[in-house]
């Protein structure tokens, strides 16, 4: 932990009522382990207590600290500042979500769509398949990969041009319900995604899978929905 | 019923559960939180739904609270937990010597146990250290540290509570020695304003001492951080605990696609200044590997610190000697009316902490309104946003 240095942060600022957003610059001392989230907390603590951002778990499990760092969607809590290796680190809020203030966006519209997939939080765990299940435990279970961070929605080039597009997070969740229904109805999911603003609207830019921090691979899931729908349509035609 | 207004300071697990409890009892609630909800200690904890077994020998009051709340949470928050149970594993002869005290403590506290042979334990968790002597199965589980409290907030909000994140308390409104509200800054607009209250509840966790000072009272809270390390992959499906007196790096909580090793314990004065000491990260790797050797070769996803709000004894040095139970202070006892602090405790016991606090609050208001949070099933976490 020898190396220490100062890095310049250029941070997007906006408060409701402002004419327009602007950027503030802060110098922050960092070491080899400092994350963008820790640097922003240090700014808030030592330089400007009015800076707001969303954060909670600090280990890429809650999905609240999604933002754009040097133009790329990331979780601030697992983004190492030194590894960015740029003289200035630019931090901005996510795209394709209404701006609240500073680095905070309103996740309401994201959840309006996402919840329509009806994906339960708990799935079967595929880890350690050779292990026995303990007495009294029905099956090995775990939380879903998707942490609802919105990085994929921010990065998707289609979402910004088609506000009705269901978007990569909701479509990925829909595929999970098809793959593992857990009491939900896959037929409703198929009907929901099989529209011009559903899985057929994707341009296969695959930005969503590029930025996903949690191994969801939304682009793959959207292709899987298309594949299943095509198969079903063909078998309906030809029996 | 008179329309009393209570302001809660702090949007962590405790404040969230209290907003839910008081709203169900017919009290008008406004919750203010300096940052995003759950951005303090709550979101950063281990994610362990405690069976209480960890405290069954040394801190039986906490242990009993944990097992009772564990069972209530399963009922009111279905679908929010990885319910794979937990194992306490004896690796050394010294661990084995702790077994009798452990079993007796669990029995006294009402924590169900099942003792497994080495072979049985290895069939359940093949990555365990093959040196394992025996294991004890207990009803531990994994919670999502943010999404469980969001269910309390979502339900409170849909029942009429006003939740105000990014709203920082700058000072207290006082009439003589009576608290009458808070003066806040809304960081979304940059504007300052007053919120009047019949009672203000301080639920600021490790920041509660700082908040209490604004009303001229002292609460003996000792911020006690711990380091946690998340590694890629699930090395275990059950929660793995070391069968010994609580120490460093002796719990591995599997969660989502990660395994979280924790924790260490020291004390600080300022909960906003938490380091992640390199030697603590290494300690988590070393101690974790004593239970699951694969830890040693697992790639780190994140390392972070979270500050527990332990109830003092200012002379504490490591925090381990302090109880994990909670305490509700009615500051009328110190001559300040209209002001209550709830602190200490754990995420697992947040609902119980809220019940105790709401009992104090409604009594102060002269209301006869029983607690309903043991039965009311919570809305899903997504309802907080929708």
C-alpha cells in the first residue's frame, strides 16, 4: 500500500431549480485500493457536504452506486481509481433515467418496467451441484444475479430512441422467468415481450452485456427469448 | 385518534422498521436520511440472517432476540432470504472443546441445532477444510442488506409515511428543553426548511451520538467498524461459522454469486472516516481459509468497512466486548422532552428494536396502539420505487 497520489475528479453537479448542470473539480488523495465510491465519499466528507450520490452495500450486490465514470457505466464501489489511469476522472449520473440531483437518478421508471417481468428475487443455486442439501432445507437457493443497477439501461443505444422499449434489464428478467418459472407464468412473459417494443426492438449492440457487473448477460437473454419465440411460431405453423 | 407526527432521523434498518411500525399504529411519520436510504451501516453489513447461535454463549440476550426475530422475518418477508441454514464448524481440538458450551447456550436460547459428523458436514459443504471435526446445523440464512429494509420502507410509504432521502438534519428545533422538530437541508434542491414534530426519534446508528448532541444529550454509542471481503463465486451454500468464541474472519456468508468473509472489529470516533486496513483484508483471507481453504485462491470482488453502533463503555478497545443487543433511550430521563434514541442492535433484530421504540413513543403520546409488525406481511422491495 505504498503508492499514494492525488487525482482530480470532475463531478457532474445539478440541484433542482438550477438553470443548467455544471461540473465541479476536486482533488482527492487516493491509494492503490481506493474506489471511485470511496473517493466520492471523501469529497462529501472533506470538501463539499452537499454532493449527493446513491450507495449502499459497497460490494456490487445492491446495485445503487451505478454511474458513468469517464463515460462508461460502472458501479462506483468496485471501480478502482488507479486502474482507470487517467489524469482526470469524470463522474456523471446514469443516462436514460430522470435526473434527481448531482449523481442521483430516479429509479422509478426503471422499476415500473422491471417489475412487470415478475421475476422472484430467489432462484435455485447452480453452485456446488455435487453437494447434498441439508435436512429441512428444500433446495439450495440464492439471490438472482440481477442487482437492478440500471447500467444496462443507461448504456443501451435503443432505450434513448424508443421510450416504450422494455429495455435490457426487464427483458433479461423475463428470460429468467421463462428459464425458471418458480410459480410465475411464462406464457404471460412471452406475450409481454413479443411486441415491436419488446425483445424484437433490440439492435444487438450488446452494450448491456458489456457493462453488466453481475453476470446477467442481458444481450444473451434477449436473444434466447427471440429464439424461443421463433421456435414456438415455427412449430405452430408446421405442427 | 389525534394525528401525531413523529420525525425519524436515519434511513437504515432501524429507522425503516420504525417508520413501518409507527405508521401501522396510526402515527403520521416523516423519515429523513442524509444520503440514500441504507447508505450508512445497514447496506454494508454481512448479510447474515442470524440464528443467534453466534451469541449463544457470551451474549444470550442478543441470541434470544436473534432467534425470535429470525422466525418473524421469515414470516413477514417471504422470498427475501437465501434459506440454506448455517453450519458451525469445529476445525481444531480447541474448537471441539467449545462444543458443550455452545450446545448448552443454544438450548437455553431456544436455537434449534443438529450435530453432524465430519463426513455428513463434508457431503453438505464439500469445500470445507477436510480437517473439520464436526459441525452443528442452525437456522442461519442470508439476507439482502438493502432489499430487506426497503420492504419496511415500501410498506410504510404505501401506508402514508413520508420518506425523505438526501435530507440532512442540521439542527434541532427546541422550545426550552423540549424538542419540537428538526431543521434540515434538502440536498436535492439545496434549500433549508423546518419540520415540526411531536416526537423526534434518533435512529442514526453510529451517527446517533452526533445527532443526540444537537439536542444537548449524550448517548453512549461507540462506532465499531469491521472489514468485510467479498470473493467471486459461491464457495458454500450454507452460512459457515467457526465453532468458537466470536473472533475475526470467522463467518463466510454466501450471497448471490459471491462469498462474503467477515469480519474484524475495532473502534473509531468518526463513523464517516472508515479505513479498510490492508492487514484486515489479509486477515479475512487467512481466517476464512481456515474454514474453506479455497478462499485463499479466490479473486477478491470488493473489500469494505462498516461501522456497528455498539452501546458503550467508552473504554472499549476492540468492540468485541460490547453486547450486540439494543437500547432505547427516552431522553426525558435527562430532562429533554420529545426526543427518543434507539441504537445498538443488529439488522436481524431491527423489527424488534422498532417495536420497543414505538412502544415508548406511543406511550409518550398517550396512545393505546398495539404493535402489528409481527403479523403484517411486507410489500416487495420494488414497491419502494413504484
